[in-house]
C-alpha cells in the first residue's frame, strides 16, 4: 500500500466563519469540523496528538492530522469492531487489542465477564490523553481485567503462545509508518498462529470508495493465512467515506454461526449493534463484493 494514497491531513485553518479542522482524501474530497476550542496539542515520541471541542460532534481526537474519533458517533466503530467478534466466540477468555489507545474497544469488550483483555498500544500518551479528555470512551482501561502494555503490537502478537488468544482486534491508525506492519501477510500469519481453534480476528479495512485496490490487497493477504475471511461494514459518519469496512477472519468459524439473542443490544447496552445488524453487516452490495479478491466467497452472492 502506498502511504500517499491514504488520508492526507491539513492543518486547522482560520477563516471568517471561524476555526475548522479539515481532512483531505487523495486531493479529491474534504471533510471539515467546526472547532470551538483547542483543548490539547502535543508531539509524542510517535505522533502528533490533538483534541478539539467541536460545534456539533463533541470532542474530536486527531492523530497526525487524521480523525480517530468524535464523541458523536464513536460508538458505531467501537461496537462493530468489538461485538461482531465477541458474539461469535461467546466463551472467549483471552483477548488482545492492538492499538485502540482511546479505550473504546476495551470498553465494549468488558461487557463480556469471561474476558481478560490485553491492550498493546505503542504510544502511552494516546492512552493518557484519552483518559483525560474522553472519559466515557476510556472508562474501562483501569479495570482489573485489563492489562495495558505500551509495546509494539505486532511484536507483542509475535511473542504470544500458539493458540493462546480467543479474540484479536486491531484498532490501528491508517497504515502509514509503523502501522504498515499491521496489514502484511506476515502479521496476519502471526495472528492466525496465536488464535485458538475457535478464535476470531477482526480489524478495520478502510474505505471502499477511496481505497478499493488496497482493500482488495488486504483481503487477499488475509485469505493466504485464514480458512475463513469475510468483509462486513458499518456507517461511520466521522470517517471520510462514511461507509467503513471491517474484516472477520478465523480458522473456520463462520460469522453467522453464532447464536445471537434477538435482544442482545439490551443486554450489552449498545446503540448500533444488534443481532440483525450483525447479520446484515455481512450482506454486501455489488460494489463491495467487487472490492474483494477473485474467488472470495462473498463475491457474486
């Protein structure tokens, strides 16, 4: 994947209408947020971290100029990355979250009382800033069932014992720099090795509107090491492209094999995820099917 094809950040400009944070996609599209206050800015050893108060979206977390979350809709992304996997492995004991320094995935996974969670986040400053400015997102990071490891996630996964993890969730930044290692066949092979026989691997896989070639490459790499690979999707308004894709990969456990209660959202307290959404997220319109490699089981359904 060519890093120049990914999100290209712009600085926050000031105009007569006020202050705006703007992202630009490949020089052809922009998404802007009205900023009412800059709450925090710093350069960590790994990236620039900014937090803004916006006029409509609540607080906004930006890493190296790219939107990570807004308070308005963060629940969509975090629920879909956590619960699609966790509902498929109801007796899961050990989970690894790679990245996800804001704590949103951990918050959702803690709704499963049998799970112990390790979060491998290379940048401790993202965690500490999120705990200060996004307490409703990061609220689970101090739970006794959570182990925070400020390490390289790919290396941490490589060191995991074979078959020791029931759930692996990758909540990374866009694959530029160190994060590029998280979309390689080698990385996926380490995940496949670390998963238990009924374990599930999930990750975000970009916008099909702006990165169809890269999406295809990611799924082709996944199919080299996992027996079962599926795409699913959700609407994430704060990400340019809005419709966002995710991968579900396992050694054979199909995403629809899980027996999910019709009222599961009431037990989980979710605002987006439901049993019907779980099933519907794997129903791909033709243009999404076309973004998958030839031979994918979801093509031409």
